C-alpha cells in the first residue's frame, strides 16, 4: 500500500527513547562506512561523551524523531502520537547554543547565535524518496523562526562530496570555506524563508 505524505510527522524524542535514537544513528554510521562515505564512525554514538551529549539534547527538547503513522496525520507538530500508531523512521537534532557550532562559525559570521543548527539528520534507508530531508529542513526553519533566528546552518565532513553536493545543489544552501581545524568540516547556511502558520 502506498504511503501518503500526511503519514509523516515529527515529534520530540523522550528521555526513555535514548537507545532508539542512538541505534538509528549507529545504523546510519555503519551504512556510511560500508558505502565509503566519510561522515560518521561506527561506535562513536555509543561512546560515553557522545551518548551524554545526545541524552542532554533530548532532555532539553532539541532532539526529534521522524515518524510514520499508520493513518494520515494532518500536522507536523511535536506532540506525541499514540505509540501503537507510529513507527520511528529517522532522527535529527536542533541546536541554538552549542559550543561546537560556535567554534565552527565564529570566524565567518558576526553573530553565530542568530541561527538554528541542524545535526544528526537520518532517514532509515527504506523511507528514502519520500522527501523527508526537505521536510525536516523546513521544520527546522519553523523551529528557528519561533526563536527569532534568521538562518539555518549545518555542517558535514569536508571530504563528503555527496552530502556537500546535495546541500549546495538540491537543498539551496550557500557553501562556505571549510572549517580549518584539526578535522575539516564543510559549512552551509541558508536564510530562513519559512513563515509561521
């Protein structure tokens, strides 16, 4: 049976769903490694420091699941659905005050805090092709807009040419010079153009 666009939504991850969140990221990391994409290292999300960071992100309400419901939904709100009616099919986090983002952007912009930062966007492989990446980007813009932000920013490993091409050519981001630290990161920004309903 075909899946309609209305069956996809977003909601905040709950503290007791930390392992589900991390499992999705780890599966994506193994897939990237198997496909020679330099982005995430398998095992890195279960490391104590990263696990604690994700746990904190969930606790402050900045970690989200992409949800497929068994019946069409009419909203993309962050309110929880009936767990029997949903399948978790992806993740992302939104940051506003993370020191990592400050480190990556202060050499480029005057006010690094005037943005919402998207991280850890994953859609499970069997749900590719439903436009969930662009929907998540739009949702991130709306969340940033609610907080008075003017930009959506993200990053990736500097040598991940596939992801960089997608952000630049398909998702409408401006690419900046790579962050010149110990590890090179590609940096991308687009102005928030979404409007609140």
